[in-house]
C-alpha cells in the first residue's frame, strides 16, 4: 500500500491546489504571503472576537483578561523558568512532585530574550510569542490546505483551527501556538521536499513540547517511504534533515536525564505530575466513571468527542491525504488519548493536530459562500463564548 501512498506529489483530488508556498524569507515567500492574506485576516478576526468576548466576560466576573491569558497555570511555570531558570519544585499532598523540568525550554528562552530586549515582562513576552507564532501557524496551515484542495479550503482550514473550542489557548502565554507553527511549517517543508528545513524546524518543535516526537515521526517515516518508492540512495539533504529532526527532543531528554541522574529522568519528572502513558486505560476509566455517575452527560460528550476525532482521522486516511500529515496528526492524537492525568487538558493537547480538520474544511469549501460564512460564523461565536467560559473555570485548560 505504501508503494502508492501520496508523499510529496500533492496534486489535490479535485485538481484545485495551487502549490503556492514558501518559507518566510525564501524565494516565493512574498507571493505565498499575499495569497494567504485573506486566511490571515480571517484568523485574526476569529481570535479578536474571542478576546473581546473574554474581556466582556472578565469585566462581568471581575477578573482581568490579561491575567487569565498570561499568569495562570502553565503560563506561570514558563515565566518562572524565563526569569529564574530551571530548578523550582513544588511538593504537594499525596506524594505528587511538580518539577519545572516537565516544561520544554524554547518558549521560556524566547520569553527571556524578548524581555531582555524590550520593556516586557516574561509573561507579556509569552503573549507576544503566541500572537506572532499563531499567525505563522495559520500561514502554514493555509498553505497546506491550499496546496491540497485550493484556496477556499485553505481559508476554511484556518478558520476552523482558529475556532476550535479551545482556540483561546492560541492567544495565551502557552507553548501550543509556538509548537503548532514549527510543526506546521516542518510538515509543509516535508510536503515540498525541503528536507533540511523540515529537520531543522522539527528539532525546534522538539524543544517546545514532548509531542515534538510527532513531527520527528512525520519526517522520518516520510523520508523512509520516499526512499523506498524511489529505490535509490537517499539524497544528502534528505539524510541531513532526518539527522536534524530529533536533535531538539533528544537533547532535552538527555539534559533532564543527566540532571536527574537517570536515563528515564524526564519520564520520572512527568510521573511526579501524575502524567505518563498507559495506553488510554486511565482515560477510559475516567470516561466510564462519568458515564456511570450523575455526570453521565459529560461522559457521553467525551465519547462523542473521541469518536469525532477518530472519525476525522479515518476520513483523512480514506481520502489518502499525504503521508506526513497522517503520521503527524496520528501521533499527536495517539499521544493525547493514551496519556494519563489532566483529562480536561486533552482537547488542548490535540489542538496542534490541524490535519484532522481537513475533511471539514473541504466540506465547507464546497458550500455556497453565504452558507459557508454563516456556518463558520456560528462556530466562531460558540467558540468565543466557550473559550471565555472555559478560561474562567477553576481548572487548567
């Protein structure tokens, strides 16, 4: 089956993909950016509405939207690392040990650098990183949808990603926007045969979040299949990209291992937080507990949500979407669903898996413009309200 799987030959099923694309600063980047302007404006509009609703809700609730976005939960850990370096540990009742080593370093490095160059706090620098990175992510996401199914699908894909129920996280001082930007551009580079760029961006993604392993998998598996299909010795640039891809992820794992004095140091740190991978047993038990208790509607909602994302992935497989997209999205989805602990964060953990939205984007692109706009507008409004509600809750997203 892999002998005929589309890897980098990306003529869309409908023959509408333009193939336009280019890394920032590379030849053709200006034309690619001009083509992406409508998608970027849509993205900015969706996120702006989310922030306005958050501000209105915050005013009614007596809470600062700025604090909600920059100084809660993970944002505090990133800011502390940026300001003081690694070394903070919090001991909790019940034996849990929360170490800041659980957080990968690229975001706090950027926060520290920006706060040194500009009159910004580390938290505000994190907001700036997320704002810029989310636009770069939207650009790469548009290029992917445009290349595969045409401009309308690219714009729809960006709008859907911006309007995810947890899309407010894209505007927080979290690492999701930064990771998605690096991952989306890396996968786009794989699609267009820019192997050194793909590997370099994968390495940076691996310094951002543990799920950077999904980007490495996309580079490695696509390179292996490309080599298998070609039947010739891999090109030097492909080999270099393959070598570069895991370096960031491996470097941080190794550094934490040396610091903790164990090969499994990073896994031990995650264990202290109650995190780890058990094949989905803990998550299944969590859902079952909701189904059998008074919160059974929440359990049904969780089952529907899981079924939806699995169906979307299966739809992508049936459509024979390019291999790097399927590998990347599949690994992100697998890691999110098989992780234990912090079950309320699973929608956020799946947010970088933008290829899952391709079937919906294609369906939207086929609607008449008025119907498509009305549909997206309704989704955006619900997302904005839900995002404000969710961020005003007591638990971390």
